[in-house]
C-alpha cells in the first residue's frame, strides 16, 4: 500500500496518496494478519510504509508498482524476500503468480481511486487462485461493494463482487492518514472468495451481461432494461420485471444467469 512519511512526490496521473499514519498502518496489518509462508502480493506499494511490516511478518512479499522511480527505490532497498514487478497491475497474470507460489495468493493494496473498479474486475476471474484480498479504497466504493439491495449504493459492482466474494468493511481511514490528504474518506475492505463449488455453475460473462442490462436504466422498471435480455437469452424465466434493478437480491440475478431455455 502506498505510504511513507516525507513523500518526495505524489504523481497525480497515478492517483498517488501515500499512507503515512503509523497507527492506521498497524491497524491494517492486524486486519490482514500476515503469516510466514503466505503468498502475499501488494499492489501499489509506493514508498513502502505497508511493505516493511508485511515483509517482516510474512518473510516474503511480491509488490506490483507502475511508477518506475518507486519501483527502482524498492529494488534498491535490498530487503530480503522482496520481489518487485514493475508493471501495470491490469497486465499482471495473478493466476500465474499463484501457480509460481504453489498456493493461493493473499492480495493487498491501496488501490488508486481512478482505477479501483477496473482492478477489482481484473481480479474477479482469478478469484479461484486467491485466498483473500484486503484493499484500501475510497469509502464510497467500499459502500457500493458491500451494499444490500434496496438502496442507491447497490448496483452492478455490488452484485458482481458479492456473487464471487464475501465482503466486509473492516476499517475506515480519514484523509489525514495520507500525504497528501485525498479529498475523500477511505476504507479497508476484506474480500474472501466463495468456495469454488458455490460458483462453478455460473457463466461469469452471462451474469455480467444480464447485470449490466439490468442496471443500464436503473430508474426504470426492469421490463424496460432487463426484459429484452430475458426474451433473447432466457425465455420463459420466472422473474419479476415489475421491480427496479436495485431491488433484486444477488441470489435472484445468479438464478436468472443459470436459467436456460
């Protein structure tokens, strides 16, 4: 997770805000509970405020850093057990990392606010290769991830992530914990993949398409948005279209994805 007091720079194009509050760092490490032998991967280590305590507890850590200067700084630190991948996280094959480690990954990171959703969706297809994920995100995003049906926060992100993970908000982080302080509140979320047998029958692409259709006109009844999709892909499905997308529980969307004509 990006961090470190006295940060020499923060590049706006990378959405960098460096975690600097030692008490918050301690709280996050305790939430993650790293152990020796864990296949830990940190996205966006920045200046390494989280990197060192994670490394101390696990003994080995792979970090993914896009910024070439920060990646070089981490390599030059010479920390035993630290492996640096200089790359865009959206181009990293996490299933391959898990295969190389020989066990499921534990993924952590302070995700840049501007690309947090793309990163979450990039990790979705490799949830089978992950033990758990702990991410610092904009609190608004965490609220959407964990939202229950019936409110404005509940949407496509809620459904797609709750289908695949058990999601829990574990810690709120104020702007003053960062340098420079962001203009938004942050939160740490824990994501534990559901057992393979619970999701094996689901075609993720099909589920994604129907959820996207449902929320494409969220102010209208589903007969306007999801109705045409059902007619084409799941004719005869028993599904109440006299509701809005935000009123439908995750389990009903999953059941519809399983329906075949």
